[in-house]
C-alpha cells in the first residue's frame, strides 16, 4: 500500500516520541521525569467523572449529532458569553470535537485551499505544521525572541503577509513559551486580520491553566469586526 505524498511528508510527533521513550524507560525500572506531553498533574474532578458515568448508565451511548450534544453546545455558548461577552449561536456556530488537535484539523481542512499559508509565532506547538500540511496548506512561522516577549512586532507580521496568506494561528497561553498574549497584542492581530481580510484561528486550550498574575483574554473579545473567528476552548 502506498500512502499519499501528503501523508509521507508529515514528520512523526516529537512529543509523542519522547513520551513513548519515557514510558519505555520507566517500564525498565528507570526513574524518569517526563516533560514531553502537556497534561495537568491532576485527574478530572469527581463531579465530571460522575456525570460521564451517569450518562452511560442512562444508556446515552449511541450516536449524537455530528455537531455535538445540543445541551453541551448551549453550555459552551454560555461559557463563551461569560468569558468574552461574545454571543455564538449553538445551533449554527459551535461544533464539538474529540479534542483540540482534531478541531484544528477540521478548521484547516474547511478553510485552506492547496498552497495557502498560515502565519503563527515561532516557537509553536509541534502538531500545527502537520495539521496545516494535511489540509494542503503551509505553516509560515514568524521568529520571536525573548526580547520581544515571544510576540512578533507588527512589522514582522506585515512582512510575512503575502497574497497566499489565509489564516493567522494564535495559541494563548502559548505552548511552549507560556506567553499569555495581552489585549494590546491581540488588538494588533485583530487589526491586521481586518485590514488584510484574514481569518484568525485561536487555540485557547490552556486558558484555565495559568499560574501567575497574567490574565487570559480571548481574541474573540477584542472589539474589532472580523469576517470570521474560530476558537478552540477546553474547560
């Protein structure tokens, strides 16, 4: 069987490879500090586990809407309203996925044509490049440095925008730098997106894992009229 050229061009996930190596060494009896996969060091809350079990006990184990359970979509819409004061229609504008990685691939597949470009600050999460490539696009990473607090200045964003640019991809709080973008930084991106008719995809999976005085702000809350914003939130 011959895989597609697109599939053959994808590099294996470095973080998954490290996790597998760590697990193998631990199985050999070696002490390992595994810093590969970004998982919290705590289990889901008891009421979450109980709600999942209660649902299965009620026989809710069959197919649901491909968009996700309606009641959950409504709860997500309410959560976004409370956090961002932005209204989304749960029946038309919210889709639930098995995880952020899956959701991002859906977004890229839906929005990218062959060869179109996605801009993202560098360094960024290792799976972004693969997800964009599988959708036929190309990830263009904008270098950042500690002196810029790992956020590209406006002129760097503008330098990388071309006729092929379709999306801007943000990750706040950011993996791996830990940056939580400020309102001023998000406003720069929002204005660039509006000026160049771009779509912003915001990966906010770590929105509730902040350990200092930083305050999380979703770009959806910035007062700027977008053609479209796709957000990926995890509670």
